[in-house]
C-alpha cells in the first residue's frame, strides 16, 4: 500500500527526501531563516501567553513540561503557523509518509533531568534503544535551543528502519517473549541485541534551529544527561493506518 501510494504521488524525490526514505532520519541545520527562527523561539519561550493544554509528565529521572497547541490556536502564533506550514517540512513529511498531510497539533516540550522524581529513582523506557512501531510513522523534533552532549540528546541509528534478516529474526524472537506488556515500546533491545544488529549510532548534539525528522521504525533512545540539564523542542508526530490507500489526510 505504501509503495502504491508512493508511485502515485512521489515518482521524483529530492536528495533530502531520498535520504530520509533511505536512512529513516534526517538532520537539517539552520532550517529556518534567522528572522523566522527568532520569532518562533520567542513564541516558544513565551508559550504561557498562548492558550493551550498544559501537562507535566514524570518519566524516570526526567520531567516533561508539555504544552499542546491544536490547529485552532495557530492563528495567534504566526511564526509557529509559518513553521508548521513550511513547504520544505511538508514535502519531507509527505514523501516520507507517502500521503498529503497537514499538521493537526504541536507540542512545546521542555524536558528537565532530575536526580529523583517523586522521591523514587526509576529508569525510563526511552533510555534503552527501541522501535516505536512496525510501519512508517514519523516524528518531528525542532530544537529551539542548543543541545549539548550532557543534555540527554536524542540518539538514533540511521538505516535501522531497513528490512534485514537480522532484524526479521529479532522481531520474531521478540514477538514470542512472554514478558511484553502493552506499555512497552514496539520492542526494546539490550546491549547484546544492539551488537547483533550492528547499529550505526548517532547522537543529536545539534545547535538551535535544527530539524530532526525521524521514522519511528528507527531504533532510538534518550541519551545520558547530567542532573539539572534541560532540552527544549517543538514536537509533532503522525501515525496513520498503514494499509490505507487514501492519499490525503486533512487533519
């Protein structure tokens, strides 16, 4: 179904679109013109002035401060709207998902790393390499501030979205494990399995105004962070029925 949609919509791809399809992830520095970026960064830093849904998520040693803005709020946030309707961004998403998309909602996220959360030190699922899903499903991370090695950068494995005998065997093995729960990611892998797959590991240590667009089938995890570190981003994601032949999603 994905290939049929692709042939109908995207017979020709740009170099970046081909790279995203091939590697499952693309990193683009200086994505926005400086003026647009500064305006978007200001809206992010002053998000309390805009109507949206706020939530706090505790996950192991990290705390996510998240504010969700649905499409109806974009009009009051001109630089956010301009980013989410950016032609290059949409073309990358469209070609990657093999559909014609619009962005229905966006999250302004700040993740803080603390030594203890609610008095208990727990590990987080996202600290281990994992795959979210078994079909093309993309995430957008736009970094509003610099990300350093100690900030818990997104760590990913380009090319791990590809079919291989090794991955097929591992998926079969994982599907038979009795200790999986509905709360688990599609599956996580340990150090031995990481070595078995021969993963190419890359850390998202990037400057502000960087776009990372990633397929959820790529193995990824949260990197190590020091106590008190913070990481800020604008985030959105897509997850549609993979068997649908429908080419438009007006959401």
